[in-house]
C-alpha cells in the first residue's frame, strides 16, 4: 500500500524541527499525500516547569498566518491539518486551555516528554532510576495525561520512554506493567481518544508495532481509534516505516487508522 497520510510531523516552528513549514507541505503534496498533520511542538510544560528556558517556544501568531495561507494554496490537493503536539505536564494545563482558546486546531496530540521534572530524552533521567522506577513514573504521567482538561485527540507515542533509555533491555514490556498499561488503555477508550502508533524509533525497535502485545491488548479491550504518525522532523521521513506499522496494526485486529479534521476522526483503510 502507498500511504497517503501522515498524522505526526514537525517543521521549523518546532524548537527541534528542520524544514520550513512550506517545504514539508510541498514534499507531502509531491508524494501524493492526501492528508498531512504538521504537529509542531507546543511546549507549555517547559514554561510551567523550572529549568527549560532553553526550549524555544512556538510562534503561534506567525504559524497561524502561514498555515492559513498554505491551507488555501493547497486546498484542492491535500487536507492540511493545523495541528499541535502538546507536551503534557499537569502544571501546564491552564496554559494549554489558553492555547485552545486562541489557536483553533484540527488535531492535537497529547504527549509526555517530561517526567518528574526531567526530559526523558536525556540520560540523566535513567542514570538516577532503575528501569522499573523510570518506566512506572513515565506510565503514571501518561495515565494522568489522558485526563488532561483541554481538547486533544490522541495520546502520542506511548512507550517514548524506551527511545533514549540506557538500560540493557529498553523495551516496554506489557507484562511488566500490565495494570498500569491497562489503566491507560481503558482510559483512552473511555474518553474516546486515539492511541498513536509512532514510527520514529530511531532504530531502537521499541515502538508499539515491534512488539504488538500492547496494541492487541488495546484492541481486546475495545480500542478502535489508532493514528499512524512518522514524527518526521525532516521531509525525507514522511510516512517512514508505515508498511511495517500498518502490518502490525492489521495483525493486531485493526482495519483502519484515523486522521483528524476539526477534531473528528476519519477512517482510512489499512489494507489497500
Ligand atoms: Zn513527542
Ligand atoms: Zn513529535
């Protein structure tokens, strides 16, 4: 199957993104994508918590202007979703409610990047904790993020903790945290949110789709809403590894992935 959509990408409006927004959109159009969500980081967690002043905050005013122009320019070729990735921290809930008021979106991913005040991208988080401690605290943060009071559509990259972990076996194993993971999956279902399958594993093979136990459990519990995102910070990675992730979803009992327009899910068949 040729994939015509991507629900998780970044432009240079993100502090760690490379491509100009227009370049990302152009690449998607030239590949024949029919749907693209550019989900630039909105890191109010870094505003609300101490020690993250170095994280450049997104310029939402400029972005809205450029996004609106691009949406109009490419309207007949692609659905360009004006989207954001919120970095969850309970301390930032009020700030995200303000963003929600001032910046209308099509789609919002709610992601945990900071746990116990530390960005889990950095090894210091793992150096100070056993794997059990590190992953438990992460999963508890994800569980809390499901109850966030602002509008969002999907839970981003469950298992992100494993990407940069320094343990010999980094994998997030369902059986090691079954109760906590069940609690997350049940809350996602009960709230009508989607679970994201994110393909940016950086070669760690720690994504949900390399070990499908969690995906299968989500399906078994009644989970239906899944999104597929590359988390591309560069146009060359658009739809990266979608074949493998899609095969894992099909094998786990999912027939569709979903894209969001004005916060409404639209099914996209995975088998053709
Ligand atoms: Zn993220
Ligand atoms: Zn991202």
